[in-house]
């Protein structure tokens, strides 16, 4: 028997549209990269508290899904067409948004700073704005 996953819920992610739009908001910062006594610390990206809350909310609201092959999606035309294109993200359906968030959040574990880059290029703010729209329709 296969457990059925609950549908993703846009409501918990909707408030991040305003958070991400605040001109004073910082998604996080880079740390590490220094060397002490010949030991090099690898650079790492530290999410801000709000960015970390966004990631936690994405998991809790079922946007990061175990049934999505995120690494294959990362190489797809669908991903490339959405990445950094807020107009396309604004039209994305629930399935595509779940694929994007799963890919970005899981991919960040293997490619340090992927989430930060997705914030900087407008992808994550566009996703949050789309969540706000979907939450109003729910």
C-alpha cells in the first residue's frame, strides 16, 4: 500500500511574499572560507531566520516532496524556463511549484548557495508571490 501524500498548502508560504519584498530583507550571508593553522574552512551560506522559516514552512506544507526526482528535474527544460523568470513562475501550477521548491531546497544541500542564488535572481520571491495568489484562491 502506498501512502498518499497530502496536497501542498500555499497558505503557510504566502506571508513570505511580503517578507521577501522588504528592501531591508537579507536572505542570509556567506561565512567560512578562512584558513587557520593550515586548516581551511569551507565557505557556507547561513540562511537568515526568515529564510530558514521559509524552508521549514515549505517542508511542513508539503511542498518538498519525496516522490519528486529533483535531480532529474534540475536538468529539465521546465526548470530552466522557470528559473529567474518571475512571469513564468506567476503562472506555474501546484505541481510545477512543488517540483521547483523540492529541487531548490534539496539541491541546496549539494550545491551550497543554490537557494541564495534563487532568491537573488528573483525565483524565490516569485514563488512566494505565487503562493500568496494561490492562498487567496484556496
